[in-house]
C-alpha cells in the first residue's frame, strides 16, 4: 500500500473523510503542518470557506507557540 493510500485509510478509521492541511515553514526551513478535519464534506466546506483566513491565522499562531520549545531543545542536540 502506498503512503498516500495508508494515510487515507488511517483517516477513515477515525471517521475523517475531508480536511485541510496547512503547511508551515519557518525562516530556518523547519516544517510543521496543521490539519483541520471533519466527518462530513458539506459541513467542512461551509466552515472552511467562511473561516479560511482565520484557519490560516490559527495555524500560524500554533506554529509560533510550538516552535519555541523545539528551538530551545535543538540548541542542546
């Protein structure tokens, strides 16, 4: 099974059938991703269209707060 197929199969096991993943790359090249997912495509589409910019802002804020401990930890590795 290919990686993509396995990813979708695992998501289906949790009842996830649609979603949006926002890749986040910082100035040092560190990569993170934030995913918003739902069970029903129509509900997800409605929310994603209405709050598209807010979802992107949430992902950026999440990355900023998560990255701080990572940068601290990598200074010692």
